C-alpha cells in the first residue's frame, strides 16, 4: 500500500517536471518565432569609398546605386553597394507635429567629375532641387567633413512678401572634391534653424577612403534609371514607409501576447497614381505615391483597424502636402501661393508674434477650407492591399500596375481592401489636431484571426505596453521590404496619458519605439487588450530632447465605428482554436496543440504561423517531449481503490485487535482455554461472549487492616467458591512505649494435595 502511494507521488512529480521543462522550451521557441532584435545603428557603405551611419530610432534612410540605378531603403542599406545618392530623413510617421517634418539630408557622389568652386556650389543647389532664383545666400565658410575640405553655405528663401507672415525656408549646402570626384551634401532644414542640428551625428560619422578606386561613370541608361529612382526617392521621403527597431521582450507575458495576436496583425500596402485639376485646369499630373504600414483585424469577416495616414489618400491632402514640401525643401512658393489665394486668409489674420509652427498651422487650416468641388481627379487608381501571408507581394508588378492605372491582382499573398470609414487629415497637428488619424478598412473573407479591444481607462503610468507592427526592410524597387513580412514586437512603458493638442481626445505617451511601419499597429496592455493605435513620433533630437512616441486612444477607433453604424463581429473560431493551441504548446501538450493548429489551418488556410508551430510540435513529439494528459480518471479510480483497501485493512486490523484483547482477557479469567502451537483453532464469538474484565476496587480497612492489605474483589461476577476466613483475634492496645502485640489467628491444617485434583481457585487472583 505504501509503495503504491510512493509510486503515485513519483508519477505526479515527474509529470510536473515534464510540464515545467516543456514550458521553458516552448517559451524559448515562441520567443524566437514571434519576436526579434535589430540593431539601432545602421552603417551605409558605398563602394565609391565613403560611409556614414545613422540611428534607426531617429532616422530613416534610402539610397540609389550608381551602377544599376536601383533604389534601396531601410535595412537593405546594410549591404555595401555603389551608392552614389544617400538620403537620411527623420524617422517620423506622417503625423509628426510641426513644420520640421519636411526635412532631409541628401549626399550625392559624382564619380570622376572635377568642378571649380563656383560650379560645385551650383551643383549642390541642383542636387538639392533648389532653384537659385528662390533662395539667397546667408553665410559661407570652409569646414572639414570626414577629413576632407568642404565649402559650407547657408541659404534661405528669398520670396518674402508673397506669403502671409513672411514664412522663411532654410537650407545648408556642402560641396567639395574627394579624389577628383565632386561630393555634395544638402540639408533642407524646413522653417526652423534648429532642425539642422539633428543631422550633426550623421555628418560626424561621414568617412572617406582616399585609397578607394572610383568605378567607371554610369552609362546613359543607368543615369536615366537613377533619375527615375530619384523621383521615387522624393515620394518615399514623404511617405509612411517603414522602419522600427525592436526591444528584447523577455517576459512570458510579452511572448505569449505576441504569439496570440501577431497573426491578427497585417501589413498594409497603399500605392496610388492620379492627375489632379483645380478649377478644371491641370495642377498635378501623374502624381504617384506609395506607403506601407500596419493594421489589425477586429472582426472575423475582414474589418481592419489602422491609421488614416496608412490607408487614406485624398486630393485635398495631396495638394496641401505637396505645396508645403516644395516650399520647405526646395524653396519653391508657387503652389503654396496658389492655394493660399484660394483661401480667405489675409496677412492681417496672422499675429505678428506668431511662431513658425503657428503660422504654418494657420495656413494649413485655411487651405482645408478650400471648396473641394473645385478639385477633381482623373486617370486615378489606388491599390490598397492587405497581406494575408508571410510573403511580400511582387512589388515590381504592384508599382507597374499602379503606374499603368490598373488594379493589382493575381498575387495570392495580398487581398484588395476598401476604406470603410476614417477620421483623418494628412496635414494635421501644426496648430492642434483636427482629426484623430484612425481608419477602418475592409477585405473580403471569413474566419480571420482577431485581436481583443480594451480601454485606455485601465492604464496607469508605468504600465507595460506592447506594440505589434512591421519592420522596414525594402526591396530594390524602393517601396517595401522583400526579405520578410513578420510582425515585430516592441515593448515599453506608459509614460503618461495626455490630451491631444487642441483636442479633448487622449494620447498615450510611451517610450515604446514607434517608427515607419509600426504606424497603424495595435498597442496592447499586459492583459492582451488593444488600448490604442501606434501613430505619432515627435523627434526632438535637434534640441536634445530625444524622441517621443504617441498612441491614439482605441476609443477614437471605436467612436468611428459607432458613428458610421458599422457592425463588428469580434468572435472568431480561428482565434479560439489558435489560443487553445498556444496554451497547449506552452504546456508541452504537443499532440493536442497539433490538432488545434490543424483546425486553424482548416478554418483559415492563410494563417501566418500555424504551419510553423505544427512542424515545431511534431518535432518535439518525435523527440519524446510530448506531455500526454495526466491520466486523471484512472488515477482517481486507483486512488479510490487504495483508499477503500486501506479502510478495509484498518477495519480488519481493528477487529483482529479487538478479538485479541478479548482472547487475552478470557485466558486471564479462565473463560478461554489458552492455545499453543499445534492446537486446533478456537472460535471466539464476539457477539455472544460476555468476558469479564476485573476492575480493582479499594476496600475499607477490615478489622484494623490497612486498605493496602486488602485484596481486589471482582464485583461483576461472584466467585465460584468462597473459602471462609478465620476470625480475626482482637488487638489489645499496648502502652505508648510498647510495641503492640498481634495474636495471629489459628491456622487450619492444609490437607495434602492430590496431584489429580486441581487446587481451589482464588477469586482474588
């Protein structure tokens, strides 16, 4: 019996240890699959003999190869190529507040081209796309960059008097010769001098290899392709294309949340082309753009939450943004002036002490009052796509179809989406927010995995926060990444909850990294509930204040859905099975997990992770690591049998002990004949026997005898024979100084004993 209990205890301990070991192994695997780490620092090395570095937390970079004309973006720049143009821009979402977002640093290397100082200055302005008639020189000095001498010149727009409030754009150019090749650097500082300082670290990282061999000058075909890529580069600089560094998620909570909900986070692609007319006259012709970001399924029938700047493209947003960019980065005021003339804003409406940011805010607000009936589009197409597999779609085909004004189709990795509702203004935040930058899009289908929507009301300062989104690698076409399409986890804390500028809507301030590509991704609390949408990055690096990240309250999205009377079905069989599978995988119940994941594949064949975990689970099963369900029912039956057997054993032992006591008492009283080895067994009937147990009684002194001399009397059963006691002789008291004399009673003669006759019983024994 004891051995059985010991075996059961050992079985329980082994089962516990197996589950704990499997949990650690499963957590390690899930951590590797559903999260990753990226270095923040990226070094761009050109085979032309120069290099520079930038921090992904602050900047986003792109470059063009002078040998092929191809455009490379983001982490693709980690591979050395013949880059002759490199652009570094602030790592902002399209909603970074203030006029500083229209800034960039552009380095151009002209292999084998020797120029005079004057022509180098003109070349620098040309490389920056700056019309010399629109700017005037402010300063001129010589500086060293990467150990080489450069002419540094500062410029500002010269179109004063044409714009209300005399808004001024500022630029800096660097021009020099390195091994006989012209090198120019142009910094478009926007409308704030402080914005130039943000590029100081990039300039300090610049290095030139004086022993490098210069490649041959590009052919005419390559030069033409470089020019085409450069036009895309200008567009990409002002889109929400994609780069986010990753913290290392170490807690089980972050791992499990990532595993549970990353399959419900989708990558969104938005490519568009259009011709825009104002008052029936051509304004922007063949205007194309592209952006990518993140979104999350909120219903099993294909509704997706995201940012407006990821999915929404409107003509009014485009023309206002284009006018601001041309003025801030090129010093060209023509389009800006044309739009301002369509508003009712007068110079007297702009306070004399208004800051640059306040001025831009007033101008933008005025532009949004333009009658949209005066703006029309033609020859337009928007390919809004949602990734439904881990593979990136054919971006070359996507761009070609968009440029040809055709709907993109035939790629099983994406499905077409439509905008169902939005609250968004592309040029917002200059003078307070007028919209919340949330959007709801819809794809056709069913059984999509979903996230859980929560509330910002549950958050407190210092609470854990997780953001799921997509990293910013890029393909050679320069729009989105080609190497992978996996959701990336970033982790951090809630720094504060504040009101959005000029609004009573809430924003979550966080130290969690939000970069290009995270835009539109879900911000999730430690309970696994989506509490917001990753939206804004405010780069204060130029003033030494670092980078601030902000998340839109999920209530803004919920209000949008309610306002448009859209029904969201948040139940999902796919998600239910997936959660059960993850739970089983975590506890090393791999056989059960495989069944769950197979059910997921049946419900939603495009699930991004089910196949991976099926393979992983089957491998662990083959290695003998599968934890079979603890045999609870057999153990209960076995334990019950043990308990019943134990109870019966105890009863028998007690009964036997009772019989033994009765037997011993009977032998002692003579009512039971003692047995010895070899005697036939005697039956003791407990029910009929009434054995007597002697009880000692203390007698009163008899005739002066002390009580201690008295014998014990069996008061329950009279003795079988009583032998008379002889009379006791009287005791004569003696004098005090004499010992009393006791006369013993006469003793009867004892008859001789007959050996065959048993002696008389003494009832007192």
